C-alpha cells in the first residue's frame, strides 16, 4: 500500500484534532496523522518488531533527531550484527511507515500525547489499538549511543565539538567513524587482553581523532593500562596533538612525526590504521606482522598500487575503468588478508560503518593466533586471474 503524502497532509489537518479525541481508528488514519506530524517536524518514534516473514532485520526504529540535526529523523536497525543508522526526512518516514508496517506483526507509533499499536496477522489483516499516554521527549539522547560521549574533552580540543559539547555538523561522520572503530576494537579484545597493559600504535594518525578516541575510551572508560603512539608525516598536526595530550594530562599518549616506513616497533600489542593512504596500509600491516602484534585493525583507502600491476586482460569486467578500479580494490584487500593468514593471523574484512558515513568503510581485522595457513597457491591463482604482474606491495615487503 502506498499513500500519497500530499493527500495525507490535507486529510491530516482534521485528523490532528481527532488524535486528541483518540478517534484515529484505521491504519490509514494513523499514517495520515503521522504525515502531518513529520511534515511539521514533530517528535515521533516508531518501532517495528516481530517480522511476518523471515527477515534479517528483527527490529527497526525511527526516532527524532535533536533540533540542530540536518535531517529531522533517523532510522536505526541491526543487520548481520552490524548497526546502521540512516538519516531521514519526513517523506522517507512515511515511506517506511507504509512499507514496513506491512512486513512486521507489530508497529508502535509514539507521539507526544498518544501511543498507537498496529497488530498485523499473516492474512494481512490489521488491528489498531490506541493508548492515551504522554511521551514528553522522544528525541534520541545522542550521548547514550556512543562509546565516546560528545562531552569527551578531546573532541573540543580537536575541533570536532563546539564549546557546548555538541558534535559539529561537519564532524558527525568522523565522530561516528571513530566510535565504530573503537567499538569494534573493544568487542574484539580477548578477555586476557582486557586486563593487560597494552602498547598501541596508530599509523598515519593524521589529526589524531581515532588516536585520542581510543585512548580516551580504553584509559578513561575501561580503565585499562595502555600506551598509545600516533605517527604521521605532518609536523604541524603532531605538535598540536602532543600539546593537547599534555593539556588533557593524557600521560601515556604521544605523537611522533615521521615516516612509518622507518618506524621500528620494539613491542606492539595492537596496530591501528584508519585510512592510511594506498601503500601506507601495506606498510602498517607489514609492521604489525613483523612485530607479531596481537591485533591489527586497518581501514584501507585509495588503493592505487595493484591497479598499476594489472596488465591488459580479456575479462569483460576489466574493460570498464570504474569496474577495474573496484576489482583492484577488492583484489588488494583480499591479497592482504591471505598474507595475514599466512603469517598466523585470523583475518576478516567487513564494513565497519555504513557507507553513508564514508565510502572507505571496509575494515581488515587481524587477530594473531599463530596458526599459519598456506595460501600461496590461492595468491598465485588470484593474481593470474586478474593479470597482476609483479609483487603486490605487502607481498614485496614480506618477501624482504
Ligand atoms: C587520510 S589521512 C587519515 C588520518 C587519520 N588516520 C584519520 O582517519 O583521521 C592519512 C594520513 O596518513 C599519513 N601518511 C601517509 N603516508 C604516511 C607515511 N608513510 N608515514 C606516516 N604517515 C603517513 C598522511 O600524512 C595522513 O595524515
């Protein structure tokens, strides 16, 4: 069922009055009323649960953003253990209302003065129940859903938050990225490493967003003993980060200016690299492997190198520039994980955050187990299949 929202808006003017009398008696009435509310940016919350048919998403939530947000609403759901949040305008809320309400046994719509429950059976029949309740504040409390709260002082120091501890509009995506990165690290750490003192390196740390975020979370929230070193080529950002670490009394957080190629790691429990450019990711992985780091977390970016090694191929998929580029990216990352496995790591690749927050949203996660897989045949075959001549950068580093 799709209801035109312009019709709904007209229809809803009278329905708004009806809600006060609790006379909204059909799903169509409710959808119409909802359209009025969302078009005037009123606070609402909708929860769909209990899918009618087998679905990968068990529950969807639409909630109201804080007034300063670019879009008034957000849609949150968990799919295959990954959490997604999509920003919405009113029109998109109504579209979700019409589609998802048909797919779930229960839909709950909360407005500031009422709560509606739509119960749907497998035959497609629905029943609407109305409760007179008061929901004073349906705005999602943003501070509750992030491991690094907007009040963390480093966020202001790095220019991601305002003086009132609100995450700046232009910094929202980076803020989400570092939160997800830190969340994944936290959920990957084995119990024996949660108590232990950890030595962590951030290769290509840039302005230190993730470096500070991880330090803040592990040392302040998890009270874990850690030392963190961020390394980058740019002297100005390194000076700024060191000054901020001193100001915040982050005694075990330091930044060094230099080329990661020349960084010698004496002891490293965890190596992280967020968007280290092109072969800088290979250097990071190599240094992690060399130092037998227990954990390597790397989100690669700008995969240029392998593409230059791909010679002319008859494969139709490699005839188109953009597809060749994407194939080269996939090939690079899969070769990297195969090599990590050869060196005793359990490695996987996944989307660490929705592509809405960054197009560079893949993460290579490697946990040292000591179990070495012989992937040499697979590596040779893959390279042949894509016409790769010569050694991929990490392959060259590992070959010595
Ligand atoms: C895209 S930025 C990412 C910065 C940071 N990790 C983040 O995500 O906010 C890549 C950073 O890697 C640094 N970088 C690239 N090659 C490097 C190298 N060989 N040694 C040290 N830093 C390097 C660059 O200077 C740049 O700051």
